C-alpha cells in the first residue's frame, strides 16, 4: 500500500469514493450527502486548512481521510479535525483505515499540529489513540447528536489539556446535519 498527500488532481475520484462507500453502508441518501460534503470540503477549503491523505494499491484508490483546521481563537495550539474517513468497500476489514489513520496522524505530528479531534466511533478511533473529549474541555463547533463520539488526542502522546474558548470549523463542516 502506498500513501499520497493532497487531492488537487483527484477530486472527482475522491468524491466518488466517499459517495460509494457511504451509499453502500448507509444508503443512497447518505452517500449523496457525504459526496456533496466532500466536494465542498475539497473545493472550498483553503489549502492551509486542509490535509488529505490517500491509500492506493497499485492504481486503485483504497481509502482516504481528510483533516481540516478546527480553530480555537482563544488557544494558541493548532488543532485539526479528522472528517471524513472512507475505505473502499472491497478493502474494508483489511487494516487499510487504521494504516491510513496512523500515517495521517504521523504527518500532522511531523508538521507540529498539537491536537487531533474527530467525531465518530470511539472503539474504532480508540485503536489509533483517540479518547473521549469532554465538551467542557474541547467545545465542538456545533451541537453534537452523539456526544460520546467527540474524541481527541494530543499528538505528542501526552494527555490533552483543555482547549480554551469556543471552536470554529471550516465552512463545509458548518452543516448541523453532519454533527
């Protein structure tokens, strides 16, 4: 498996990957919604606020993860939010997602990003170091429908310290339906 960084030449393929994966697991309506979200995320987010990592097996796209800036204006630390994550349906259960997550987190760490957040399944993301984030210590940008899925990790391996103040996400994530 090879890892790639960036998305400029493959936006349509990435949108299709996310749409197809979410359609297969959650139904066509959810697939279309996630496809639209990913298209907005990739086309509207400033380059400095977005990190995209892909896994390939030969010419086949095996998976993709996106991190976008999560700004805490009252806190000097750099925080990025993992969302979304997709592994090609035929490659699920083979370790692609976990390898891609480890690769992306290592790249953020090397860049000096201090905190990674995500909103998802604690059991799945716990395998790569994410732990529950109390909302009082890391305020989400929008109300959470499943607060148990608000997760974080300090990329230096320490326990995360509370983040000061409210947070602001990139425009594509400002849809309450995603939270």
